């Protein structure tokens, strides 16, 4: 029997060697039959070897092991503390420090909420400091969406649907929803892909839908659309998105409903009217400051504003994106936040609009830093995925997620136990907000309103530390209208409410 098995094995190896010699696709295998396969095997295992055996606790990407561990620990309800001091090099240029006070405050037991709703909104919503960021059903499994929304209901925070439509997995658990509409208008589209006002009004009326958001761009791939291959458009996804089953769906890079800043502002006002007065906003990865100032001018001239703006950082991205876009296009979250915050302050509009921040928000310190940089609240996507079991395998776009989070493979998706994972989402969010409040108390403030850019320091070089108040321009209310500072004057003059231009 052993001889037969050995003969079969040698025969299979010989056949493979012959195949390697005659095939024309891989030069390596033609020159090194059999041995060349070892290279491909090691290449396939490289990410796991790197993550588990080589990288240090603090230098992994996109999220290091320390960050992943703190999310896992908080989600499980275990201690998230480490002994023996930091492993970080605090003298490295670019290091940031929050400033503790010599007179810390008691930690407040009631997490503050942010009222979303400007003067044109009749049904405002009180947003938590940390919420589930935009992730669509289709990119995430049904069980993953169920766990996230159930966790949001248990913890009393909001869940952004992503642009893939309003599915039963979003609605069934009863958690608060931010319904996001992208360029494909999924769930409220006509047969030819345009915006359908009737469908939108009907679905926006759902009691669980607390706000509606127009996605202009996202951090991972600002300025490009998406393609959902027909093979992935099963009956369930087709129904949710309002597209034909089995047919490839194109999400264009641009919106049909507007082509100028003024048209954008008017359409947002129309969305609010169709939504029965619920808060309306838009999400973008910031690029041209001049273009955003043009939108501000349109708001002023039309005398109407969105109720919120979500700034997505270029470092964000649960969705797959071309490497060139992920690495090179769009502003990181900090710069994007400060641009939007200062533009709204300088035009006197900041008190009418709330700002959300999304992009690698995972810990209490991340949350506090974003509030210092101009946000009112934060959203997290990948950290929430960690809370329901994501191991950063980075196979989200292959339908082969090893833990059933980012897949439509029913066999893999069954690994996500909704009851268990929803509790983890609730615990993670609660512990992270608590951590942020503890940090604020240590800084001597009672809540977000006491924070300022002088409380965040950055090491410029090994010998110099500067505060954000010193490193960046911070406009006074109405300053752009009265006397624009030199650094903003040319962009303000060139901003045109009737044209998007760099």
C-alpha cells in the first residue's frame, strides 16, 4: 500500500513538473519546475507570517496589534491595560500628546450627546460620540449587519447603512439608522439609475431612519465609482439595491442630482423636505479647499445648510480601492476636519452644522483628538468590524473573509454569532466613550465643549514641540466674510457657488 501511495505521489509530481515546463504563464516555473511553487506558497502566507511573527505591537498597518488588542479586549469586557510603560518612541517627529491638567475633573457618568438639526430641521436627532460608520450590506454579510445594528440598539448609538441600500438586516434589530445614499441611489433609484423621490420619501419615513446622508466621496477612493459584478448580485442584494439580479451594477463617480455647489445645497434641502424634516447631511473626503468654500458660499446665498457633514479621512476605507487612490488621493482626517471646521467658522455657519469624523477612530484618545481638531462626534468602521471578530486578514474584496464578516458566502457568514457579537459591539462602544471621557477629565475638562487645539501637542523635531493652536490657522467666527487672512484669501476669492473648480 505504501509503495502504491509513493508511486502515485511521484507520478503527480512528475506530471506537475512537466506542466510547469510547458506552460507559458509563469517564467519562474519554466526555469524552476516544482521548486517555483514554494515561492508562491510563501507569498500567499506572507501577510499572516508578517502579522503574527514579525511585526511589533505598535508598527503594523493599517491597524497595529496594540490597537486591535484594545478593541478586542473592550469588546469582550476584559481589562485593556498594559504594564511597564509605553513601547512608543515619544521623541519621534510627528508624535502627538494630549495635555493632562494639574487639576483633573471627576469623570462624568452620563456620556454627552450631540444635537443634529439646524434651523431648517424639524426632527433633530441626538447623536452619540461614537457610532457605526458606513458599511453596506453586500460588502458585509447579513449576520455582520445584524450584529452591528443590534449592538447599536443595545448601546443607544447610530448605525450608518453605507450606500448599499436599506436592508432587512438594518431594520430588523431596531437600532437607529443613518441612511446613506450614494451615486448609485440604491434603494431609491429609477430603472435607469436616477434618484427616485417617491421611493426615497417612503423609506426615509421608517421610524428607525433618524438621519439621511448623501455620500459625495469616501476616504479610500475619493472621486471614483464602483462596480458590483453581476455574479455577486443575488436575488437578495438585487431587491435591496433596486437593481436587476445577475447584472453588473455601476456606481458612477459623480452624482446626477447636482453639478454645482448651489445645486448640491438645493438638493440637500429637497432631501430634508422629502424626509419629513429629519436631519440631512453629506459625507466627503476633503480635497480642494476652494471647492468646499464654494459650497459654503452657496449655503450663504441660498440661506440653507445641511444639518451635518461627515468628514472621511483618506486613511479610512473598509471598501477595496486601487492602491494609487488609497495611498495618494485625498486629505487625511485631521487636515480634512480642520479645513471643514475652519471654513464653517470663517463663514459664520459652524453653529448650524455638526461635523462627524470617520477614519481610523478606534480608541478613546482617537476620539478626543478628532474632537480637538474640529469634530462634534465620530464614526468607526474597521474598529466595529474588529469588535465582531475581524482579524485584519485584508481579504474583504475576495468574498473569502475567514471570520464571516465581509462576505456573502453563507457558510462563512454563519461564523458570526449575532447574539454574542452584538454584545461585543455594545461593550466596545461603551468602553471607548468611557475612555474618552476619562481622558477629558484628566485634561481638566467636563466634556467636549471644554476642548481646544492648544491641548493637543505635536513633536516637530527631536527638540521642538508645538500645539495645534500654534501649528495651524484657526479662523474667528465670520472672519472670511469680514477680512480673510492671507492663507485663505485667494481660495475665498476664487470660490464660485455656481462651479466646482480647483
